[in-house]
C-alpha cells in the first residue's frame, strides 16, 4: 500500500527484501541489523501482511520488520513513542477510571495537541476515547445472569477480551456478548493478559513472547474443539494463530499450535455455526439493508473475508458489497505517527475513503478492525460499525 500511494520503488516488497538481503550479507557492523538505510526502507512497511498471501513464496515482511526492529534497538535507543504505544493497554486501563476527565482531555484541541506533540503523533489525528466501563467489568457483573437465562444451549465459547475493545469500544464487546447469548451460547471468561499486538508491531519481541507464553498457559486447558476461543479484534485474536507459534519454542510451541486450532474470529465462529444450522435467518429481521464492508489486513491475510460476508448476509434481505481496498492506511499506530499521517491518508484515499463517501446515506459502513473504523471516521466523517453490531441490531 505504501508503494501504491507513493509510487516510490523503495516502498515495494521487492525492494525491502533485496535491501534486507544486501545489509545482512555486507553490513560490516557486529550487529548486522544496525543499519539506518534498512530502517528507512522498512519504516513505511505498514505490516499489513499483504505480501504473506500475494507473494508466491509467502514471505511475511511484517514478521521480518518486527525482528529487524528488535535487533536494531539492541544497539540503538528506542524513542519514547514506542514505549507509549506498547503501554497502550495499561494507559487505557488507568484512563478508564477517570473516563470523563480523560475523554475531555483527548477531545480538547489544546490539551490533545499537547499530548500528541509529547508522544510524536500527528496533530490532525484524533485520539481514541475510553468507554465509561470496561467490557471485562461489565462481563463480570452480567455473565452469570446471562448464562442462567439460556433456555437451550447450542454451544459454549470462551471470549478473548482484547485490550482495544475492553477499554475503547466496550459497547462492541457488550453487543457481542448479548448477541451470543440471544443466539443460545454459553459464555465463559478465562483470565488472560493482553494480546501483545502493539509489542509485536514495534519489535518488543521479548515482551511479546512473555505475553504469548502467559496466554497459552492460561488458556490451553480451557480451550478445545467444543469450547473454542473467539475474539472480536482481528489483530489481537489472530496473534494466537500467526505469531504465537513462532514466538515460542519446543513444548510451548506445540501447545501454542494445539491451542491455535480452536481459536477463531467472531466472524469465523458465527459463520461456522450458521453453516451447521445452529443459527438461522429466522432469528433476524427481514428488513432490507445494504452494507459496505472493509476487511482488516491481518484478517484478509490469515482468514479471508468470506466469514464476515457470510454472517452479514444471514438476515434474508441484507446485501453486502465488499470494498476492495487493501490496507486502509491506519495499520495500528502507523497512521497516528506524525511522519506517517499524510501517507496513511493517501492510502485511504486510494479506494476506501471514496467508496465510503459514495455510499448512500442509508447504507451501513462496516469494518472488523478498530484502527480501520478509526481511520474511516477521521478520513470521511462517517461511522463504521463492527459486523457483530449489525447482527445484534438485526435480532428479532
């Protein structure tokens, strides 16, 4: 996507791979990864994983970039912004206790500008707000009553409460819980830690490994074929299938691979249950609606968008039009960073933003990724919703 927006050959996957090969073979430094030239070439990689599916050899430049950043910063000093990004889950947890004050600060032109300048974010990018209550806090208060209300249990699931939905978009997590309950599923909560997505993107691989090990150890005995682990945010839940097995070794790697067999996005799970006849169109309204759907990059690389399109068409008169946009341009923290903001907006303007603007006023815009929804709002002023929100609102 960075090449499509810039038309600079240095931003192609081919150039990045060739530069990486050249530096590793000819760099005279003891730390072969200590190369500012290689840093600059990889800097505009959005870690969208498009190369993972489009390259005949399946080269995953996003993983190469993570490894490079880890090695590069063994010799060089990490900027403050990287620590701020990887501490996102902790800062949002703290902010949730003072949600009114925090939301005022990130909404205030003066105060939010000071925050962005201090971190190194673009002044033109909005900051995410925190929800009044966390999804996990709501679950602990309501889950027992919801499970007790089930007349007929169709199945059981464990929900992965990711760090993004938990504090910033708890309303989506709550609707997911209520949707699963209405559809007849018993929901379990198993203690776990954050996904480590931010740490992976910024090359904090030792911390990411610790988080992966911790999550695998906490969840491995609770997850099986009959009780899968499902998640809302693609970048978080798909870490279990994509990065965790590569981060861990020997016995732990085997455990991660075994766990990964029963880890699914919410779209995959509902689509599978629908195909088995456990979920039917009769549970939803028959009103007509047109949905313009944008898939998350890692979702497209690992899962594909078929499950999302399937569940959005469970209601009989829903029509889904997938936006063939590739990466939205936000790519997690990439679109927040001041030096990357303009490029992120150019990428959005390639296909996604025009498609959203050209949609009819009554049409629904949907995106599975939290950063995608944020980017759509900043780039077009329109609100995109998660597929589970659409299904919940369509329940009879």
